[in-house]
């Protein structure tokens, strides 16, 4: 299998087989241990042949194996739940019933290699999104939605001279399908998209206008607002870059102090993005 670009895990597209990962808080393990039993799984459409404890290098856990009927036919399924350090790891392996490549022995050998890392290199996370960022401008990767979006953050910010919590500069970038077909509809589209930004209140729009971004049609919306979590005044900017069949949405949020310098960094990231 190869690393998937659309979800967290691995896939063999030719054989329609996949290994999917989910990370949950450590306390979720005990609850899953009680609820992921054969009778309960049957209600979810999974016929469990066996539930067994399993010891792996990443930690203790349990493994369910069985079958599930899907719209693509019957699949063989393995569900591994492991208490691994400060997280609960859930691994879902699914293989078409008729496939002989991924045997029970092969799957179990793969599950034994499960490892939990404290940190994932930025370069690896950047490889999971459907666009390339040429200049991170001092930002770090905070989170990635494989195949869709990324959240960048400035870890050097966060407290003022008095030690009070301030807003960390962050930038959200997502490739999304659709978008307005007519240029005249872009302003209203941008306004609706801006209204969907979470975590802010008392929004006062300061600028809303079309502009070119990397030689493509775009739209900029700039506003002053209040960060709900900290109560700080923030600047919020949204850029939409329209392309064929979709658009790129970029949102930057930062404390009002030092906004000119911050805006320059956000623009550097914006202008370095290449779509695949």
C-alpha cells in the first residue's frame, strides 16, 4: 500500500484495500474496550469472527476481525484499538473478500509495526495536501486534513509582556470544489464564506474587493473582530483564489499589534502556493 492523499492512512487503489488511522484521547480506550464487542459491532453491520487481546510495540490493545457488507461487496475487516502512550490509536483495515494478497497473516504482521510519534515532520504533513506551499514564512504546521486543507500557526506568539494570553497568528488554507460561475457573483460568495469563519465575533468589515492572486481571479475580505477565546482584538483576512472547477480559500487571523508585519508574512505564504 501507499500513503493516501485523501485520508490518514494507506491504500492500494488497484485492489480497493486500505488501512485507516484515527487518533483519540487516551481516556477513550476504556470506553471502546467496553463497547466494541461482537453484539454491538453487528448492529453497525460488522460480523465479528474473533475479538482478542493483542500486544504490540506501541502498547496494549485488542483486535476484532470479521466481515462487513458494503455497496461495493463483502469486505474482510480488522479493527485494532491500542492504548499507546497519551493517545488511543484506532486502526481500520479493510480488504475485498476475494483478494488473496492481504491475508490475515500479512495484516497482523503490518499491525505489529504500529508506532506512535510525538511529532510528525512538517514536510511529511505538507505532502498530504493537494497544493504546494513554497514559503511557510516562519509558520509551523499545526494540523492537516489529508487531501483538503492545512492549518499553519506561529508558535513564537501567544503571550504579551505581562504574561497574558494573546492570539497566536494562524492561517487556514483549503482547496475546495465549486465556486461562483460568474465574476459578478464572487463578492456575495466571499461574504457568505467570510460569515462562516468560526472563533470570532463583533466583526467590522474594513475592505472587500476583487484582486488578482498568482495571476488568477481572487477576492479579498479584511475585517477587525474579537477573538472569542481570548477576548483580544484581531485582524481577520480571507483570500479566495478562483480556478477551474474549484477555488483556494485562505484565512489569516492575528492580533492587531504588529499586523503590518504579520500581513506581509501571510501574503508571502499566499503568493507561494501552487495548485496541483
